[in-house]
C-alpha cells in the first residue's frame, strides 16, 4: 500500500487532499493508499449533509475565528485542531468481499483498527455506534466514508490531546447521536488517548502494510478543489 504522510498549510487544503487522493485512485493514477495529517489550527468540519445552524455554535466560532468547513463524506460534525491525528484510507471496492457496501466496509476497517489499538493501548477498545471507537463508553475516534465506482475513501480522527472543553463551546449536542452516547455532553462523552501520534501511525502502518511513498501528490487537483469547493461559502454553508 502507498503512504502519504502529508499535512498541508490550511484546513481547506487538507480536506481537499482526501478527495483528490480518492479521485487520483479512481482515475487509475495510484492504487490503495494511507494518508496521515495533523491540523495546526482549530476548525469545525460538518458532514456532507449536516445543517450548519443546527450542528455548530456559529456565534462562538465567529467570535473566536474558528472556520466552519464541510467535508465530502457523511457522518457528524467535529472540531479539528492540535491534538488530532487524522488518517485517510483509499481502498479498492470489491463487489463480493468485505468492502462491498458501506456497512461491510465499516465493519471490515473498524474490526482491524480495534484489534491494532487494543494491542497498542493494552485496553479494551470497543466498536460503538456505526463508525466509532471507544474505551469504557468514551469515544476517541470517529470515521466516515465516500464511495466512487471502483474506490472508496474511509477517513477519520483519533483524539490524542485535543481541547475537549473547546468542543463543548463550539458544538452543541448533535441532532443525531448513537444510542451509547445517552445524551452526554461532549466533556462526558469524549476522551483523549494521550499517546504520541507516531505510536498510532506505526500501528496503522503495520496493519495496512503501507511503506511505499506516494510518488506524486495531486497538488493541482487539491488547489482546484479548494477554489471550486472547500474554499467557497456556497459549499461550506450549503445546508
């Protein structure tokens, strides 16, 4: 598997990069790959179909200059920032195998991540909801996916040392929540792993056998996606 260990300067570029890598593989420019990136500033990311006014404390974000952006995949709204480790997997869709559907892909990837992190953390890592990983009912990773004809993008975040109090201020309780949340506020529902990013990276690198560097990052496509989508209010505020 190819490896892309790349954090770009802006949140918009980093969101665009995941979609550009999916497009690259779909067009035959690369095979399966794993990307890591770590944000250096705070920003909110809503899922593709989320309504900003419902899922985001807009006055607080404006007052504190926290951008509100939209990703190309589903799922809920999150706060990104220092202390998050993000990853993206671009995998080939197999019509009769473990990546044949959204649900099958969720199980396939989360089962593998659950096992790898149990070994790393020496803790009972749980699969919760549809796409969460947790310990003792406290969520530390959320994930989502986007599918094309031949390839899929599965990406997510590991909370390592994120300011959870800031999440409480920037995001209200979500309009939709997994049963195990039990209406708990963010500070009582989320947890940081408090481990070094490299330890999680190393566990996933071994798991996915990603070692060959991606020869060429599609920087032109990333820039175009920022201009036409991720950098535009029409996209970020569409719902």
